[in-house]
């Protein structure tokens, strides 16, 4: 039972850290990243997310897969222009401005913390 408690708590800790890292990256790039206007290109066959093409401040043209899928609120149709923030050191790290989806990262943090608590309860019961 103690092994199950330890594995549960460890898995929860990993999930919470993954969610916290995602939230931190989104905040960091949104706040300190360079802003560019990107052209939305059609999604490759079999892919859910379109490609975004933009030019960095130093003139490089970069193509990345959209960090978020198209939604009813933001369809991301081919030929549209969107604003994004990108990490100046690694332009492949992008955040679609106005389309940040932090819900999944927050869910990872919440579920991870719940698993840590469950692991602690299991360890206390096993002792």
C-alpha cells in the first residue's frame, strides 16, 4: 500500500509540475516575447492545427504549427492574419495572443495536487 501511495504522489507531482511549467511558459512568452503578425496557412493533411508563418525581428521567416487548434470563436482559416508572441531566443515557442488556452495546464496542476493529497492519505492509512 505504501508503494501505491508513493507512486500516486509521485505521478501527481509530475502532473502538477508539467502544468505549472506550461503556465509559466505561456506567461513568460506573452509578457516578454516579441509580437508579430502571422499568416494562417492550411493545416497539412491529417493534422488538426494550421501552420502559422511569420517574420521575426531579425528578418527570418518561421513556420510553426499553431499552439492552439481552430475553434468556433477563432476559426483560424487559411489566409487569415493573427497576432502572436514568440520567444526571441527560440521563435518556435509561440503564444497566440487572445487565444491562450491555459485551462489544460490548470487542470494538470489541480489534478496533480489532488493526486499528491491522495497519495499522502494512502500513506497515512497504510501506516
